[in-house]
C-alpha cells in the first residue's frame, strides 16, 4: 500500500532539481553568488524539499515572496540568507529580526515604517534596496537622469534610517526573455548608473543583483555579484522558443489514475454542457483529476494524457474533480492504470509548456496552479524519499 493517496499526485525528481542547479552554477561566473528562488511553494514543486536539495547543492541565498514562506524554510532547517522579494507588513519587523530574514526596501515611506517597527522590536532589519529601472512595479524610481535628484535624496535618507542595515541593491528585468529586445540593456545601464550615484552618496553594497533566469542565460555580462534563477531551477524554459545554453531537466510529473472505463454508443454526450458527443462507438475512461487540482477547464476537448505510452484525448468538459479521456485506441487501458498528465511515458511526453499553451498561459502559471490537494512525492536515486500532503500534513 502506498503511503500517499494514489488519486492524483505530483512526482518531483530531486536528482533533476540538483542537476539543474549544478548546470546553472557551471554557467554562472564563479564570482557571482546564486539566490535560488523558491517562492510559490518552489513554483509548485514543494518548497521545503527543493530548498533542501538546493541547500545541499551549495546555493548561497534563497528568494521568497513573503515572511511566511521565509519562516517555512527556517522550520525546514534552512540556515542560509533569505531575501523577501515583496512586501512584509512593518509590524512583522520582529519576525524578520528573529528569523534573520532580509527584507526588500522599496520606498522611503515603507522604510520609515519598517525602521520604527524594528526599533520597537529592539533590533535591526537587514534590507536590500529595490530600484525600479523599467518594470514599473515596486522600487525607488530611476528611469533616467531626471530621477537622479529624488533617488539621491531618498538614498541618503534611507541610509540614515536607524534600525535598518542596507546590505544589497537590485532591480528586475522586464523582457530579458527576449534576447533581441534592447530594453534589458537599457535597464542594466540605468541600474549601474543608479548604483554609482548612490555610492557617491556614501552607500556601500556588498551584493548587486539584477539577473533572473532569462537574464543570467542571455546576458552573462550582467551577472554581477549575484543572480536569481527561478523557473530554470525546475527544468522549465523562461520563454517558448528561447535558446538555452544549458541543459534543463523538467523535475515534475503530474499523474492520476484511470478508475472507470465504459463503451458509449455513437452520439452519446459526455460531461457538462454536452459540448462533446461521441462520433462513433467510443471507449471512454474517467480520471480523478479536475480544475480543483489545477487541471484547467480550458483543457476540455484539447489536451492529451498518456496511458501505456500512448496519447488519449480529453473529451467533454473538465469537471472540478474529474475528467474523461477517449481510450478507444488503447485497448489494454483498464481501471487502475497510472495516467501521466504532465511528463514522459515511454516515448511520448506531455510537457508543462504544451499544457500551458493549451491553457493560453505560461509554464510558470501551469506549475503554480497545481492544487494543494495534490500531494507532492519526492524521489532521489529512483527511490521515494519524502512527501508533502497539504490536506493532511
């Protein structure tokens, strides 16, 4: 009997996770540190387990979205530095201090609030300055020389804030996955100029970083003191068709079961709305996976799954908890068979990118949408080494 519910589950290969990290490490300049991005539950792969794999492989930093993700890593035994890339309410300054977590400082207003809260908590919060060089999301604005006076004023004021310690500075690229787009170089030049202006004010940064996954692959000269790989750590491409100078191995497979088959007569409607009717006598199988598991309704009548190494088309609308596949051409398909929804079976593969295209989105979103009632099962050396059950932890 398996120690996880064999309804629908995700298998994560930690050997591939480690191989991806080592391929990135070999490509990145030896002078550049690596911050592995494990936000959003490690892009849906299971943050505690993949973070431990990156930690064992030698990563320098971790990047997360919020304080709870940072605390999750600390509980999992991660001791290395963690940067929160987004917003933490100032009242959590004490938690940042206690957990030794670095916070992004993106405005003077926020800096004043965070400094006051840190003083009340009786400690000092480490921060990295975020510069907005063209993403227009968060950060101190620097889109050109016209922004220099305000940046210099804010930089000096930020450096003077008590109970905050500025250790690093960074920005984020908007189109680094488009190698021919000159805007990435524009952003990089703005970043270098802004850092120089701040250093003239007396600020000192031990870490300058700007490269995400696509940035570090497409612009190695911009790697600076640290890089922040995300999607490529999990073996997924930053953008469809983007050339890759390193080999990536997708680390996750999504699987389910075939739990009933029936032969339907011609013209039989299948699933909600009766958008599909059998064109002839067809053998249809039911799978216990649906949009509540992250298998989107938009995949209705569009996606394929793999059974015994052969493709079977999803027919009718995907339901919340189930969907149906046409298994007519797989005569040996039977109840209890494992079905590969994303991944390889024999010589066939349904990739995360294929499913993303059919959903009308990107592989990042497809991976992150895999639901929390889908247990993550972790393998190393072909052997199961752990699991994450979000329903019954």
